[in-house]
C-alpha cells in the first residue's frame, strides 16, 4: 500500500536514499533477487500443435472418414474435393489462432527501453529492464514511466494513464499520502505506473515494483490466465457434428438392412448405404460456413468493423449484452465547451469535436457574438489564457495540440472568429504567464493590447477564481462582486456540475502591474466543458434495446460524469463505483451486475469479474475497450471489440473485432450484420440437410415399397457435391430479412438444430423426395429402360433442390420477390447448377460415368413438373402458423432478453407504446 505511506516512510521501507539512490552493490543484489524489469511471456503453443488442433473437430473427423470411403469406392474426385475443404478450414483456423497468441507480446512493447535513474548520487540513463525496487528515477515531460513508483517530488506533474484506466485526461500528481486503502488507479495521485506517459511537469520517484509485480504485470497475469473462448457458432457446429455421427451411421444401417430384407443384393446395398452415410454428412458445410462468415467480415469492414476472427462475425448476432467503455466509444473523446454561463443567462454552443465551426444560442435565440460584448470578451479571455492550439491535418480532421481542456476554450473562441495566433499578429503581445498550479488551481497570461494597455486573462477552478475576483461583468458593466452574487455563481456552478460538465471560470483585468495577477480580477463567466456523446449513439442504444440487447457502460471516469453521459444516451439505473465491487461474494456481485447499467471508476479485475458474472448467467457478452487494462476482459468476452484509432496494440491483439472509427454505433451495425449471417447460416444448413434427407428418403421409400434403387452411388455423390454447394454458397450472400433488429437475440443455450428446426428439415426433406419418387414410378410404368427412369429421378431431384434454394432464401416466402435482385450470386448459382445438371445428362462420357441417358423435351417437362409441385407444397406449409419463422427463432428467446426488449413491432400505431418504432422505421432497419 505504497500510496498510504509518506515519502519518508517509503524511502525507509525500501532501504534507499531519496537523494543519492541505491549503491552499485545494492543494485546488483536486488537485480539478482527481483530479476529484470520486463513483462514475461508464457510458453507459446507450438505452431505444429496449433495446426494439429484444427483437425480435432468432429465434423472434420467425419469428413476424413468420408474421404477414405470415397477413395475405397474409387471416387477420387469426391475424395479430392472433400480433402480440399478440410485443408482450407485448417489453414484459416491456424492463421486465426496463431495471431491470437500475440497479445502478451504486444504488452511488452509498451515498456520504455530506457530510464533516467540516480545511483550513487549520479544521474544516468540505463536500460529500463535493469531497474530494481528502490531505484530513484527522474521523470520529465514526454517520458514514458519505466516502472511503478511512489513520487517523492512533483512539480506541476501530470501523467496520461489512459493505457491503464481508459481515461485520456492527464492526472495531476502530488506527493501526499492517501488514507483510502484501496483507491482506483486513477485516484492514486502520489503514484506513477509502468507504461504511462508524462504529459507535463517533472518529478522524482522511488521504484516500488518492477516487471510482473507492476500494475501492467498484473494485467499480463490476468491476460495469460484468461482462457481462450470458442464462439457460440463453433460450439453449436461441434454439437451438431457429434449428432451427425449417430444419424449417418443409423441411416446407413437402417437402409442397408431394409434393402437386404426386401431382396436387393447385399453388395449393392452395402455400397449404397455407405454412399448415403456420406450424403448425410454435408461435406460442404465447413467451407460454406467459412465463406459465409468471410462475406459477413467483408460487409462489416465496409462499415468500419474489422473482424480478426471469422466466428466473431456470427457471435455478434447472438449478443445479449454489450459492455461498452465511455471515452472515445460513446463519447467523441474530444473536450468541447457545450455551455457558457454569463451572469444572468446561459448560452449553448453547437458544433462537433474540434472543428472550429458552430453557433451560439441564448434564451432568446441565436446570438451575434460580435455584437454581444460580454460573450466576445469571455471567449477572447478564455483563448488568450490558454496555450493549446488547433490544427487541421491532410485528411481534413481537426485536432488539439496541447491540453484538451484548454483546446476546448480555443475551439469555442474560433467558432466566434477569434484565434490567438491572428490576434498576436494584429497587436496582442504576449508578455508572460503564471502556469497552472495544483495548489492554486488557476493560471494567468499577461498581454499588451493593441491600444497599448496591459491586461491579465485568467482561468481556473470556479472557487479558485472567485476567491481573487472583486468585480463581475454584467450587461456590459462591471459591478461589485458581493456575497449574494458569489452564492448565485456557485449555485449555477453546482447545477452545471450535476449535468456532468467540467467547469472553468474565466476572469480578466486591465492593469500594468504583472506582480500581482490574481488580485481584483473581474469575473466574466463559466465554461461548461465535456466530452459529449457522439450524435448517433443515443439512437444506437435505443436500437439495441429494441432488439433486446442490454447495454452497460463500464468506465474509469467519475460516477457523476458517467451518470450524466448515461442519461443523455438513454442508460438509466443504478451507478456503481468500482470499489463497491471489491470483496463482494459471488451472489452479491451478481445482484449488482443485474441491477446496474453504469459502473464507474472500475479496475481491470472489476471488468473481468463483470464479464464472468454475465457469462455465468449464459449471456453472450460483447466487451469494448481501448487500453491495456481492458485486454483481459476483451479476451474473456464472447466478442472483444477494440478501438482502432485510440486503442493500444495490446487491446487490439486481445480482441476479436476492431472498430476503425471507435464508434459505438458501428457495434450495433455489426450486430445487425451478425444476425444476418446467422440467418444465412441457418438457411444453408436447412438447405443442405433437407436436400441430403430428400436423397435418403427417396431411396428408403423406394426400397420399402419394393422398387429398384432410383439413384446409383455416383448420382448420390454428384448431387451431394454439385447441387448442394453452389446454392448453399449463394445463400451466404442473402440480404437481411425485414425487421431483423426488431427480434430479440437467440437463446445462447440453444443448438442450431432446435426441435422445430429439425421438424422443418424432416418435413421439407420428405416433401422434396415426393416429386422424384412419383416421376420415377411413372417412368417405370411408361418407359422400358430402368436407366431412363433413374435419369428422370436423378434430374428431377436435382432441379427440385435448386428450386428449394429459392424457397429457403426467404423465411416465409417463395423467394421470387424483388430481393432476389439483391443477391445476383443466387441467380448465378441457379444457372450454374442447372447447367451442370444438364451436362450430367447430355455430355457424353460424363453421363456414362453417372449412369444417365439423354432426355427428350417432353421428359424434361416431366422433370420440371416434378420439381415445381413439391416446392409449391413447401411454400404452402410455410404459410401455416406453426411454420412461420421456420428456424424456430421465436422459440429461442433468452429468458431475460424478451423481458428487457423494447417494443418494435408491426402493430397498428394506436397499439404501440409511446417511443416504439413505426412500421416504416422497422422496415428501414432491415
């Protein structure tokens, strides 16, 4: 508890000197005892082991078995195609897992390579890895702190601790002990931490911890101890793969036994049963799943969401809770003057970020600043008392050079047409300054005005400025600042502070004397400064709530500020301080997490605990973050979302997705894409399984009723490889269904193959087999050759499956609406598949290999009739109430998400609660 000790107690306990530092001999002893000052990495997984792990999926095992069986049957083409699918998935999986191993490596890059240290009374610069506890280090503006240390001396010292706390505002440091035994890192004003940066000032400190014992090292421990998480889609596909083993073996055995019992040759039935067992396992499933996720990844990238792990594309669609940081994600991460209070009135300032354009609006409407002398003087005084500047880069982006708070005052003045640089060129001469001091909490600048008179412009904490003011400017006149006016000013100050604003008071005086700048000042007003929410965030939060997704803000900022921002974006509820989470039992922590929407002043451990509680409650958690402190929680979450602009390399390496624009609204757009992707995954699973089942049903029924086999082995394998794959791939490009963000999230506990979904597949597969079966029976009774009947059944089943792809693409429609034009890949897949099937029947050599014969025009008419009728029947079945929403989406609601979901229905307006989206907006969300 070094922050609780005085500087003298710290020096004594560490047995060092606050003047001369450690001796060379003592340094050597401690170096041997504590080891190097570096972040250690755990033993990395061998690349060979990572590659081997890619082949441990049950589906991959099934596909390897199918490859072996195909080789045994002499079907080298089928075996090669399956093997290519296996290798493709293994390579993609290897790349993703190998990149995930780099997170702790990125953590090491934060440590500065050198440090200024006093040893034996001499100042020298040494490699930072050689520092030991007890070393006396020197800190100066621009330095990166080389170890955790207790400050002995701090001269206007401010340190940016965003990497550890997530808050970009510099923390003013001092040397006073802190009585609180466990304050948040951001409140430990007498301590500096490894990996943070000195913003201004200087200081001396004694090292208290190095390497893995530092706060950064503790985060490395958390990161290493946090297990890698499989995505919900990976878990569902694994469970589905295990069920396929039993299904495929069972079907093969049943059909083989039934065929033998009905008089078919044993050898023929063994081969047929094996082929059907292969058909029951859709070998295209991993490839189609991978490509569908890659499509989603491309779509998200176009919307500034860069996905690092393919399964994360779908995981976003399952999300039930989003835990978001505040600074830079919900807010702009740009300090801005929102409000100016001049005695008697409040003025609002418009504009975004650091762009020097905007307007001023008072109680009576827009204000002409040039005609409003009090406001004009306030803005000029604020800009002239600040050292910050603004500049525009090559991309048209504006940024502040210097302190962000001072930059906000400079931007506000620029919106009124006043810039310090131009003023200094036109006669305003800078004479000197009194820098900001943590003791006085104010600063001042001296100027010679164009008319030759001298002036002082001052700013600072409202109480500190009021203490040195004797007059106040009201309505163009300067009057005495009496006690009543002081109380009124502080009352408005308190009211603005409750709105989450950071307040600065501005004052000035005309004088020639620079010896006493803080005497008899004239109070001008208050500037209400904040890091405001991004304009689109409130709408994004509302959209998430309509979709049944809980949004939680987890920030290192103060509770009052977090609560004010939360209220502005629609987050209400209990605000919990991070220290209130420490020491809670599992049950108490769970209750806190259930009730609160905002957590302030949290530590890395707090963030990880919150994520663990949510995951234990079977929520699918998306966690945003940008700092080193966020990395363990990012890794533990189902979907870790790092900031691309302001985020650290550590956060990006631990995440699944990176936001190129650091914008919360981008997460909601990505969630929508994730839902579309899962819809499409379900569509191609339904398509592939129903088509495979139709082949099995056709052969099984034919055997049971005593007919010859309607398909030969190579025809089964042809359809399994050709007819399945192209339409299934095209289903991955489907646009979203109407109102996709009006649904609640799926139940995280439910498999892809719900009971209703299985019934749909069973029913559709059976119906798809009816047309080919009737055509086969008709052909047997009207044509003399068995080969003609088999070719008709073969062609009919293939065309039926192509038509079924159109049925599947819309949940409750035929799929021949105008949305088909939004997916040209489906049109292409239909043309290619029909063309290949025509070739299979008519191209010499190919039709011989497939035991097919050419068909006439009348026979092709029979084929299309046999294909259309089953699909029309399926369309009518889908219109029945039970089969509305075929995949069973309505039955898969997480128990909590439906309760917290806000209305977004296609109900008449009079039935909708206030604030619900009208149907037109629901349609727009599609």
